[in-house]
């Protein structure tokens, strides 16, 4: 197979074509990515590419480890394409993983999109981008470019536009979708410079909406938090030039920055995230104008899970220490209601409403399915095993309760809905408000 930069070897099995670890750009530390150079010979697209260097994910106790088995490399601008064999001009879905902008990777086996491809006859692209100190906030003395990780994502979308026809995808029929930080990313992408022709449908899953609800006050709060974070990084580096520091020292500095963010009075969700007023994002004062412009060209499906906030309550030491177990479970249930409503549900509904007011088209969803034996209920990430991978891939995910398996009927329905949206937008959905599954934990 040929892409614009050269020949690639692909894997073909059971009617599916996969090309893994394809470079869409080149990364140099603290600099915006640049398009990848052409290569001679053939690129091996049968093996997964790297993930960005990172610490252990804080939600591994929910999903199980996501990036185990992947190597880490700062030059991690890779993507994978999965398509039906003999595909011709099919809708394209581009996935941006979550992980609070500090963890995860598009090459993770748990994000295997083959079930989506089979269910909906689509081409799926999974993207790896730079994270944390490498992608979203570097030490002040590094002189880093702004919003590097977001710019990586735009570079990947440009690669898709130039190359997806080689896999049978239609570059004029692209849906971007992402969960958590990935959901936040797709909102940011809608208002970024230079993305107007790159996609026209958006699925935002359990996004904390750090960008979508931006105001001058929250932008100022994030800027103040960034100063504290950069001071914490510099203290760890202790005179070592950021461009010369080894990766482990930079990850230690990143960890210190996260702790500094938690000590601030600004509670604007994720410590590392795209920053308004820094290229390619608009200022807080012009954000709503840009969102209104995006509403004219993008259809939106946005939603959350009934107990989205549960893992963030469960990880708090005072909650984790509660005994006996039924007391801990009840505490998680009660405390997570407010967090889910405030961070996910209310902002999701408000964003969809403002989208419609601006003249856009939007649908909302909520996932209610809760597995037996789980203290977390229909928690953050619970939809992922119903979209990606197979039951064996997710067998180590504690969020799936005692059975350690997703619900197959729910998986079929969710994959069908997501891919129907990619094919036909809101007109292909059965309703403007969707509900998926049910379970024992109630909000």
C-alpha cells in the first residue's frame, strides 16, 4: 500500500486491513511537530508504534493498564488505520484517547477499533499525541511552543485528509471522537485555527469541557495555576536545562506540577490541558464566537455516564480507607452524585443547548449500564469496552465488576449508534436524547 510519504506493509485478516504505527509527523522536544519526511523502502505497518513517555495512569484501577507492552518515545507522532478490505469512500472516524492529557496512547490494544469497523463499515484512525510536560505545559525556561499536543492532533487530521483515500476512506466525511481528555480535545479542535475543512461531525464522550465552558475568569485561573506548575517543575529540575534533562527527570517534574495544581484554588479540572489565547486556540473573549461558527459546520453528539465522577471520588485517600466495604461503596455513591452532575452532566446539557441556540445540531446521551459487583457503577470509561476491543482485551478492567466482561447487547447498540452517526449524522439517530443500558447503581 502507498501513502504520500512512501510504501507501507499492512496486516490483513478476517476482512480487516490494519496499518499500525504510521508516522504522521516528527517530534522534537518542546517544539510543534512537523510533517513526516518521505521514506525509501517500505515502512512496517504490522507492529504498534510508541506512546508518549508517561507515568502510570491514575485510572488504571478502573480500566486496567492501557499502555502495557508499548514502548515509550518522545517521537511518538504515530497513528493506526483500520478499515474493511475493499473499502471505497467510507466514512472516517478519528479517535483521540483520554488520560487527563498525561496518560494513554492511541496504539493501546484496548483501543482496537476492529469491532467498530465491522459493526458499521467505517474506517477508524487512532491517534497518539504528546502528553503532559511534553505536550501541554513545559517549564518556563524551556521556551516551548504553545499547545503542542493539540497541534499534534491537527497534524494527524491533516495526514488523514491527505492519505485516508488509500485505505478506502472519504476525506470529506470525517468524524472526530474522543473520551475524557479526548472528548475535551475534540471540542478544542472545533475552535482551533486551520481545522475548518478537516472534520464535520464530533462525538464528545465524558468531557470535563475545560475548553467548551471557558471564560475570562477560568482562563485567568488556569494561567495562574500554570505559573505555580512551572515553578514546581523548575524546582525539580534544579538548574538542569529542560531541553537537556532525561525523560525520567521530566516526568518527576510533571508529577510535581500536578501536585502544585491540586494545591491551587482554581478547580478547572485537568492540570495539563490546551490553553486558551495560545495558538491555535482563540482567547476566552472570542471563544463563544468561535464555538458559534463551529456549530454551523459540525454536528455534535455529546454525553456522559451516570456515575462519571465515581472513580475520582474512589481514589481519594479518605474514601479508599473507609471500612467496612459497604460503607465505602455508599460513600462513593453519594459523593459522586454531585461531582458527576457538576463536572459532566450539567456542562454536557448546557453545551448541547448552547450549540442548538447557535444554530447547530446536537444530540445527547447517557450511559446507565452498571456491572454487578462494581463499586463504581456506570463510571467514567465504562463505555470504552462497549466500543473498542473484545471481552478478552478488557478482562483485567476492575470497572467491569465480577464478570469482567462488557455487555454484548449494549456493545452492539453503542457501536451501531456511533457508526450510524458517522454515516448520517443526527438524522441517522433514533432520538435527540439517548440512553444506554441500566444497572444497579442509581444517581
